[in-house]
């Protein structure tokens, strides 16, 4: 990035160009995609053939949706980062692009060891982004985040190796890391029990689920806006995707044993995080806790392991990514104007910044799953799927709708229409850059709300294939 940038062409615009090019390529792949459950655009190059390791990439409907989410949000995140002046700008945007490349690799990897490599690679750039450009106590907070996620990943590596040594030969090596070979491995009940626990520890930290969430609020608050968007909009989806693609398919024998425990943690986390969000006065921390609640519901939809829940989790990951990026950008816009993220320092913003208030309101409607917004279809399917598993868990998970509306509308009311604080007026309305970022988020909220079926059509064949490959 530093080599490509110059005074005439700043690093941020190089990054914008790179992310837009990625988005265009993703749209082209989407246009020519065969959504029948098979892998499209597969690339398979032997890497360590003696060990059954290949550099194998490919896209099915589930993978393509995650790649689309990554490359759809990437230009918005880069543009949003341009509202702040970063020292060593070339390094900041270079790290952001490296992380985006690793995230794309995570979602396309069809080899277990390659998945692990990309999974770890995504951690390194965001660690430096948060540690160098973060806020107060950034080193301590970022180190905690690194330790949590790195240690969790080690459990996943051990679980992968346990399955690998039970996998059939690929014709060259005695075992293989190919997804199909790992799924075909026959594990005894005890091994499967430990394998699923190992995967869960890795993915639960990344999402994060209660009680592995304690790194998240401080990290989101301390990180620069671009880093928070990368973490919340895209990176946490790695954990949910990993559960769908790797955790349950590789150790289905243990699903009945662990599902009640994992689902209990996910649903408890929904209520716990929502109640804490209700008491927050820092808008950025409030949205951080709301993210824990929403991802808890997404995880529950995966863990019930039925088609309704899985489809709901996929469409909701796309919706959540759009909504949370828009919300964190609003927080950044308000903090730059008011010098504070405290709700009680805001108030009356809508009077002098009506465009900002209107766009913020549309994104808020998506976040609370109002019908005909992007959050509605996903939450409806998720709650339906969890209810089918057990009505009590479905009823408890449904509290996310009530509590989410309570804390999000409270925050919006205090910020936009509350009594003006000492620094709340006059407030500049949205500038062109903010209109582009928030305008795109608002359009996606409405478009995905009116037309959710294309996501279900895209992923239907792949969900059927994954469910069919797993015998519970």
C-alpha cells in the first residue's frame, strides 16, 4: 500500500479502488453463479501433498454470501475511515486490505488447514490496527483480545488434527484436510465430544458468545472506527460461518450432547447483553452489547441445525453486517461533532442535522427488525427455527425483539430529540462522504428488507448439501 500511494494518490484512495474492484469481481461471480449446492470457481493446487494439504478455494452459496458481505462492506469501511486523519496512513490501509484478503480466504477455503491459516491471518492485521490507532488503554485491551482469540484458535487446530487423523486417504497421502474427507471421518463418541468442544471454544470467542465475550465491548470501544467496523461487520461472522462449515459437519456425533449447552449459552447471552445495553450511556458501548445480543440469536439459529434456522442465520449475518457498520459510523459522526459519545451530551441533533437523523433512523429500523427492513426476515426465520427446536428457548430468544427495540429507540430518542446538551448545537449535517456511507447502508436496509428471497435462493442448494452431508 505504501509503495502504491503517493502525494497525488493517497493511500485511502488506493484502498477505495482496491475494495471497489473486489466488489465488482464479486458481483460478476454472483451473476454467473450456479446455486445448486456445488462449488463454483474452484481452484485446487497441491500445497503439501504428502500430508494431504492443498491450496483449495471455492464458492458455494454460503461462501459466496459471506464473500459478498465482506466485499460489499469493504468500500464503505474504507470510506468511513477517511473521516479521521491517521498517522502512517499507508500502513493503516495496507493492514485493512490484508485483513480483508484473509477474511475472503476464510470464507473460500475448502481445506481444513488452509482455513486455519486464513483464520489466524485475519487476526494479525486487526491487532495492529487496534493497538496502533486505538484509544485509551489500547495495548492492554488489544492484548486481551489477541490472547482470547489466539488461544481459542489453538483449540480449533487440535480439533482439526484429531479429525484429520481419522480421515480417509486422498490417493497420495494417508489422510487429507479436504472438507469432504474430514466430513467423511468416522469419530467415536468420545473423540467427537472433544472435537466439537474445541471448535466451539474457537468460534464462540470470535462471535463472541457468553461467557467468552468479555474482550468485545472494550475492544470495540477502544478500536478506531474502521477497526470496529471490520471486527463487528465482518470478522465476527467468521465464527458463525465456521460453525456451519466445520464445527457441526466434522463432529455431528456430539451435536445432541452439546446442543442444549451451547444453545443455553447463546440464548442467555441474548438477554444478558440486551439488559446491559439498556443501561449504557456510551452509544458505542451500547451498540457493542447489542451486537452480542444479535449474534447470540444468529448462533442459536445455527445450533438448532434445521434449515429454517440456518437460512435465518445466513440472511441475518448479511443484515447485521450492514446495520452495525452503519450504526458505528453514526457514532463516529456524532463523536466528531460533539466530542463525546455519551447520550446525555447529545440531544436535539435532528433539528440541525435532519439528513443525518433520517439515515440513522433507517439503519435503526433495520437493527430492530421492523417489517420490510433487512433485519425482519432473518429474525423471523431464526426465531422460527429456535422455536421448532424448543418452544421455551424460542420464547426467550424472542426477547431480543422487545429489548432491542427498547435500547435502540431509547438511544435514538436521546441523541436526536432529547434535551440539547451544552455542546449539542449547532451540529453540521451529513457531509458528502457521510451521505455516501450512510446512504448506501440505508438503501441496503430497505432493498434487503423488500427482497430477501434472493439470499434464500442463493444459499438454498448449499444449505441442503451441508445438511445432507451431516447425519445427526
